[in-house]
C-alpha cells in the first residue's frame, strides 16, 4: 500500500498541531477565568466593605473602621498578584505595608492603583468570570440534554436553561443540543479574549512602579550575571578535569609507548610492532575523548540535525521509552539550543538513573520570544534539587540565560521539569 505523499502529511500534522494549540489555549483561558472568579468575588466583597467604611466615616466611626480598609485592599491585591504570577511574569507588590491613616492611604500611589484595580476587577472581572462559567455549564447541559430529558419529573415542564420553550419530543431536544453547540462555539471564539481582558487590569495596575521595577531588574541581572559566571567556571572546571584525567593520560601513554618502541627497534625489533599497536590504540582513545569533550562544549549534532534531531538522538539513547515532540519554527540562537540540549540530556540521565519510570516525554515549543522545554516522566517522583540530583546544575545553566525553571515532583510522581528560555535575540 503506497505511503501518503509528503505534501499531504505536512498539512495534516500542521492541522493537528493547530487543534492541540487551540485546545490548550481554551483550557488555559477557562482556568484563568475560574481562578479570577475567586479574586473577583473577594474584590466585590471588598468594594462593599469600602462602602461600609465610607458610611461609617460619615457617622463618626472613622477611627474604628478606616484602618482596616487599606489592609483589606492590599490583602486581595496580593492574592491577585500571586495568581497572575503563576501564569506569567512575577508581579512584585509594594515593599512597605499599607498605611493605616486614611490621609496617608489616599496619598499612597500604590494604594490608589490597588483601589482602581479593585473596582475594575470586582465589577468587570466578576462579570467576565460569571459569563464564562455560565457558558461552559450551559454548553455541557444543553449538549447532553437529549440524553437525559426523558428522566425529568413528569409533573414539571421540560424547559432547559437559556431557552424558553418546552421540550416534548426528540426534535425539540436536538434543537437544545444545537443551541449548546452554538454556546460552545461562542466560548471558543470569546474565551481567550475574555481571559486576557480580565487579567489586563491586574498586570497594569498591580505591577510595581517604574523605579521599583528598574531596581528589581538590576538585582535580577546581577543575580543572572553571577549565575552565568558560576556556570562558566563550572564548565571550565569540567573541561579541565576531562582533559587532565582522560586525554592527557592517554597522550602521556602514547609518548611513553613511542619512546619504548624506538628503544625496542634498536634492541628487539620483533616487539616493536606490538608496542606500536598499543600506541595506536592509546592515540585512538585520546582522540575519542577529545571528541567527547568537544561535544560537551557545543554538540555538533545541533548544527547537523537541528534541535529536533538532536533531542531525538538523546531520546533514542535514553534508558526508558522516551517520546519527543518539538514544534519550533526556524532556528534559535546556538547558545539557547545548546542549553536546551544539555538540560534535556541531564534530565533524561536523571530519569534513567533514579526515577524508575517507564515512559518519558520531551516537549519543546516556541511561544513568542520564549522557548519552552517540558520534560515529564511517570516515575516515583520525590526529586529534590538539594540532594545532588543534578537539578542545581540545570538551574544554573538556565539562569545564566535569564531563564526560569520549575520542578514539580510529588512523591509517587509524576515529575515535571518546566524550563523557559528567552530566545528573541
């Protein structure tokens, strides 16, 4: 049976990748909106409390109620900062505690921005979350309505949510299901935009001011520079150790054998051939070790086969069944690809040695200006970077590129290593 031609296989793969990307975006949007529903409820409750405080100040209860208002606002704003930081860049709150005096609170620029966010998130954010949850619930209810409408109580009208007609037969139930499909399409179209719209006030109003952000960036760059120097020194020590303990000893052996061969030619020519063979073997071993050291600096396989081919080679040599899924259009910087390769190599080595896993998955995606690497296994879990698991070295490599690393490894598994590397330059 003839295989499918490449011109038909490539669009099919591109279509599957598009569907997977779209499904992931919808799931992420739903998680964002459901997570924002909790902080939006708290923000709405805080707005009611601010109204109570304002009324209390009018009737002479300012000293009793006013100090609590800034603390309530700051507490809810910190919850939103933590939520948004889980989905994107870390948002740092003000270093100083909120003022307790009402005039100082009104003069605090961070406090005013938090109150503005509270009003927007407690109204528009709550509306977006409720709308998204209702769309999902009504979609599930209406799409499945033809399966269970007959079991509704006979003394109640079979009127599903969102519609106003009574269902008495199969055609009416299928019409309700069609409405559910319409609601599903509506969420597919609007869901990601609703999630972004809900998060935008928090990312704009709860982020640190320009001076604070600049100082944090300077501190982050200083830490990154220190990590890069440390990683560079560690790499130099590794190369020096490899050359000293391996290649240098081989070359010394070659020199000794060549000297012995020269002396044997004068005294016992019959033994010279054996010594030459041993010298040739030592030279070949030294050459192989030199190639290993060179591959440790920048693997030639990256230039020859690209990142996808290099990772596929690592997976084929791994001690557990490993699947590689790479979707990176174009090429990234050589240093970024090399870091990704070394992180994957170290992680797969750890999986083969310590995890007792049966399957592992390496997934690489390029999302905007970042390269995302996710390595997951179904092993016993419990990985700890403070116990000599090699994660510390991986973290240093990643931080040297101003990247981020997150390790999730509960006892019993699974273990997930998530790495984000900037690759815009």
